[in-house]
C-alpha cells in the first residue's frame, strides 16, 4: 500500500510539473504575441547571413511597420553599395532598386501567409501557429523550435527563435533545411516600438535615387559580365546548350537544360532605367532571401549583382524554380 502511494505521488508530481511547463510556454507565447503585435508600429535593425549557395553573404536589414499593413524593408549587402526595398502601402506591393531606378509593382498579399523572420509580427504568427512548437529556456533566453509557414516554397521547414527573457524581444532566428543545417541567420540589433511612420512616408516616390545610389548604379553598369550557372542538379537533367547573343549593345547568354526537369536560363547585364515609374510585374513576389524576384507558374525573374536573370520552364514547379534561382552562382559549374 505504501509503495502504491509513493508511485501515485510521483505520477501526480510529474503531471503537475508537465502542466506547469505547458502553462509557462503558453504564458510566454501570449505575452510575446501581445507585445509584438499590439503596437501601432515599429522600426528595427538586423543583420541577415545567407549560407545557401556559394560563399556566405551578410545583409543589413532595416524594417518599418505601421498598422495595419504598411511596410518598408530595406536590404543592403555588406561591403556593397546596392540597396533593395520591399514596400507595401495603400497602392500595393512594390520592389524598388534605387540604384537601377527600377520599381516593380505586384498585386499581392505579401507578407501575409508567409514566414518572414525579419518581420516580428510574422514571426509571432509562426510561433502561435505551430501547435507542436517546443520552448526551452536558459538563464537569459527562451528558445522556441518552430515550423516555418512556407516550407513548401523554400525547403526550409524549421527555425530556432531566441527571445530575451527580460525584454521579451527576439534576439535571433536561425532557419534550417531538412537536414537541420543552418541556412539563414537573422540577428536583431534593436527594435523600437515607439516609432510609427506616417502613411505618406511609405510613398514609393520618396525612395528616389540619391548620390550614393547614383554611384552604386554606375558600379553595377561597369561590372564585367560573366556567365553564371545553377549549382543545383536534378536527376536526368543536364546542360545541353550555351549560346551568347549580341544585341542592343549588350551580351545575353542563354543556357538550355534538357531532361525530366528541363528549363532555360537567360542572363544579361542589368540596365539602369530612365524613370522610377513603377512597372507592373506579373505573378507574385518571390523572396529568394538575397533578393526579391517575380514568379509565375512557368517563369521566375530576378536581379543580383548587376545581372538580370530569367528562368522559363513548363517542367519545374514554383518551388523548383526558386531552388534553381537560389543556386545560381558565378563559375564553371555546369
């Protein structure tokens, strides 16, 4: 009888401890959800390290957000002069590259329904949406292992979110692939909930090129054009043709891949536009991490390091086109 009593007490204590742990996680999730989403707006700075593809690259991120749906995300690669912006205002979603005087407009619901780790509202949605999220803690931090909400599009299914216990603000996000290898690391520098930019500050016309952008645009146009190849390889698919075409004063290279996952990759030097008037972009914004492209069911286009790329395929899914785009790098890999 005494033995049974001891067992019952042990089981009861374990149940109580488990319940307390569960309640603690729910309490933390509730608090961060309230703090991260109830302010009228915020401004934050962060760095983003991309470990996909070739050499790791680090970007400086600046985010504005004003409720309900106004955003401006500025992305600048460290040691480079080129800046790109994603702007959402009352007129739609825009991708702006001031140095090239290019603005593309999308009819899109971005950033809804997608994981965007540098947007803390979207990050809070990731945590609350995952019923299987696991929270651990140490002396200074809460650490959440959480699923991303766009794993089917990026092949990056999970993320580790570290939150400061004292401030309840995110410190870092590590996004991983299926093998739990780090692919993207975001480190937050500061988050200011007292800043809510006015509606007129999100007008795309305000992001016209500066003298710095003019210099960056000249650097882009003066870069030597070299052919880039996708690193990713599909079974029963290989490069069968490479053609250089001269026209309009520039060289265009067309790579043809044939097989089960056939596609065509075209690339040419990115040209500077004479106007910042927005150009309608078909499809949806495609967040490749290092840049924002435009994607449809049969094509994807983007610009990177002074080169314009376009992939066309009837054999690749949207996710596979994004995979190819993210793997394109300079060199002789074919």
